[in-house]
């Protein structure tokens, strides 16, 4: 399950960013996960639940995941489409094979919310 190592990296990045921005407690983390990112949202949630207690900032945080469907663009007719099951990338309009994935491969932290340290 590579999602465990992916989530460990995500938590490290969030912890570093939180320290840099004087945030002491993360309440919410939102991830964007592309359909073709090779990351399974349920596995990411399980990894998050396993690892969040290890981090000093996110022990009570909620993980929200937005899944992005795969989008493909045909370079022959410029038609954009979602591939059929089985990831057939032939253009349904012109039957062209010169296509490019334009969405669905991403995996990133969209944002996190937390409480700042009071500087008083």
C-alpha cells in the first residue's frame, strides 16, 4: 500500500508549512486526487487515520478528498472527453488516437485549515 508513504509525505509537508505559518493545530486537510494518480482515496483515508496521531499538528484533523475524473483531449479534433471504462483513449468524435490526458493524474494538498498560535 503505497498510500501510507504518500500520506506520510503529505503530513510532513503540512507539518512544515504549519510551523512556518505559526499554526499549532490543523483542523482540516483537503486533498485533490486524480482518478489516474494511482492513489486510492479509501487507502489514503486509512493511512491518514493511522498517521495523524504521530504528527504534532493533525491529531484531530478531518481529511476531505475531492476526486478528479480523467479528462482527455484529442489533438486531431480538439474534442475533450472522459475515457470509457478500461481507459480507452480513442476520441469518440473523430476516432483519433493522438490524445493527451489533461486532468486526472494530480495528487496534491488543496488547502489545510488550522488555528494560529496567539502571539500576545
